[in-house]
C-alpha cells in the first residue's frame, strides 16, 4: 500500500525537522519546504495528502499560502501549526478551509491524532465521492439517438419545475433512470429520492409502506414505522408501475397527492409531506381506465408532464454506445481490464429486436464480462437468441445475414449496413409509403429520401 505524503511548510529548520521525524515515525512519507513559495512549487510534484503549515513566514505568510493551496488543490487538507495564534486567525483560516489550528509547540500525541483523523475523513470523503460517481454512472442515460435526445430535452425542461411527471415505457427501457435524472436536475436534488415499486409490494402491505404505521396497528407491527411519503419530504417520490396498485389503494394515494397530508396506519395524527411525485407504468393507462383497473381522476392528477421512454428497438443506433458503457461498468465492478467487442459480433447485437430492452442488453453484457475469459468478444461468444437472429435466408433488402457477420473495417460500415436494412424493412412494412415510413421511424421525409438514394434502396411505391 502506498504511504500517505505529508508536506511540512515552516521557515524554522528545527521545527521542520522535528515535525518530519514525528511524521516519519508514524509511517508517512514527508517532504518539507522552508517557505510558502517553495511549498507551492512542491504541491504539484509531490501530491501530498496533508500539509502542516506555519503562519508567520516571510514573503508568503501562512494565510496567503493557504489561499494558494486551496486554489491549486482544494481537496487537500491543511493543518495550521503556529506560534502566533489568535482566535481571529484561527477563525479566518478555518473559514478559508483549514482542517485544524494547532499552537506551537504542538503536543505530539495531539498532532498525530489530528493527522490520523484528517486522513481518515479524507479517505471517507474520497470513497463517498467515488461511490456517488459510480452510482451516477450506473444511472446515466446513455445514447445520442434522436429519440433519446428528445427524452433528455424533456428532462431538461421538466427537471427544474415542480410539475408532476408520468413516465410511460416498456419494461426495461429505463423509466427509473429518467425519474432519477429529473430529480437530479430539480431544485429538490439535495433531498431524498424515494422509489416505490408498486408491483413488488403485496397489496396488504402497500399502505403500511406508503403511509407508515404505528406500533400495534396490526399483527407484526412491533414498532412505529415511517412511510415512503414521510421519508420523501423535501424530495421526490417515484411510484413505479403505479397501475399495479389496487383501486382501493389508488383512492387513498389520490387523497394524499391532492393534499399532501396523511396518517400512519393505526394513527390519528395528520402528517404533512412536501414532495414531488413522479409515476411510471409499462401499461397503457388509458386502456386500464377503460377496463376499470385505474382511476381516471388519479391519471389526470399525475399526468401533468407526460414523458415517453422509447424501446431499444427504436433506438438501435445507441447500441454500440450502450455496449461500451456496460463493458466499462462491469469491467470496473469485477476488477477486470476493459473488454472490447468485434464489429461482426456488434452487428448481431444491432440486428436483434431486444424484447427486454436496455435491461436485457445490460444483463447480457454482464454475463459476457463474467463468462468470456479473453479481452475481446466475438461472434462465438454471443449467446442465443441474439446469435440466432435472422440466421437463415435473405433479408428484404437483398442483404444476407452473412453481410452483417463479415469483419467490417470500421464501425460506421456496420452501422450503415444496418441502417440500409432497417430502412428497407420499414418501407416494406409501410407499403412503400415514404411519408408514412418517415413518420414511423422519426425522421424528416427529405432526410429519408436522401438516405434511400444514398443506399440505393429499391422498393415498390
């Protein structure tokens, strides 16, 4: 394990030597500087974790050196060690970002304890930051297709408002990622994001989960429990798969959403919660209303800002970027060097229709990271049903499946081959109607005409 490096800045040689000896005895690497300017020069070449900094020094005093340190390395902790301490100076340096303020000569036991605590706090802060970055990467919306750009644009518009959002999309499309992105871009980003999977909670327990319960309110209620609405106060509550709630629970939820007031199960005290509501469903709620399975008044209460998440088969040009993202994610998670995928294997992924959407793709990449020993994945590593897609015969455009499996010299060639195939198929599906096909695939009619000409696609109009 690498040793932590401590920078000691003091114009008195005896003090530098004394502090350096103590820190080395504690197992740290030490670099010393006789002036603030020298300390600044050493900052970038030695990358210390902590600086022990004197205040009374010629040229650059400790306060000016502290200011420069924080400009260059704001994450580095600085402990002021001085023989000229006043309350005013201590307060000033603390406000500037100093970790602690010790008087000379410092008690060596106190000094080593302060350094130890400082390093521990710094380690925890770095771990926390790394964990946050890992979570953010995991919840990142990946892709630059037209449809996913439209979703990101809607998030950018909806996020800063307090409007309620109703997200629709098939299972596995990333509705939770959209909900989290809206929360992160909102004024409530510093508050909690509370997810409730309405499909996963038994109906007899969902009211307790949402509203909380008092001790003894039912068998097994051995103590008071705060509900999701209460915990979400000041933040966002995400009601995922809301169509799976019973009509009775829907009615109670509607009352809470209208007044943002509720009572715990078995309680009499009225509680308030200031929360933003985001709901999601993979079902067509209009159809559920017609069937009598979803309350119309709840639908209109939630459907302030509707947002549609496209299935993966409608954004196939995002697949290379998604695969790269998941390869990086799981390589980090399993402590492996990043793996790559051959173009011919990638072409198979692009051909597949992805009934399980992004979740299915993510699971397959995780499986490949675990099961494929080498650094590069090829066609032989691609599992079924992806490897079986269009295994036989000619495609409607006259391009054989073998064309997708050949070794493309560049990724753009594989994408162009797929795009030609995709457009040809859609033209057939829409009876050769260019306008109808352009609308179906989400491009301008003039742009589609240009692509048909570029690829030399023949069809009957």
